[in-house]
């Protein structure tokens, strides 16, 4: 029985995908970095896209893949330091949706970005900052 299931698993996966039974990949995977660069202008009030240039908020250069609360030269609040997880695209998506809800007590005063498309585009742009 196990051999049969193992051999038929690829066929089942294709069949499931054909019927829409497989979860879609996260929206940010298909984001438009060019559109995200335009959206970043909202962020640029407080954040820089330049390496090591902190403003009211920390530099977002290299944020994708960086441990939260670790940008050199920036004074983070206790909530962000405690969070301390690596910023993946999925975590950034949740955070940008509603920062206060995702990390209670964080000092970033931003109501969030409700549009999944806008978040995907912004995160695609942030991923280019390396």
C-alpha cells in the first residue's frame, strides 16, 4: 500500500492542483517590485532604503532575511527586541498588515496596509534592497 501511495503522490499532486485543491502561494511571491518602489514612498517618511541610514525608523535596506531589532545604530523598543524573529516575506506581510496587532507594543505608528496586492508589491521591492 505504501509503495502505491508513494508512486502515485506526484500524480495526485497534479490532480489536486488542477482542481484548485492546493493552497496558492503567498501573494508576495508574485509582487511587482517597481510598483513596490512607488509604495515605498509612504515608508520613506520614516525609513531609508540606504544601507546604514537610520531615520525615525530603521533602515529597511536588507530587511528581508534580517533578524528583527538588529539594525546597527537604531534604538529599538522592547517589543521589537523581544520579537527577535527573522524577517521573512510572510512575517513582513503580517507586520505591514497591522504592526500593532502583529507585535503588540511596537513603537511604529502606522495603521497598516490593507491591500494584499500593495503589500506584495512593497515586499517584492524590499527584497531587492541588498
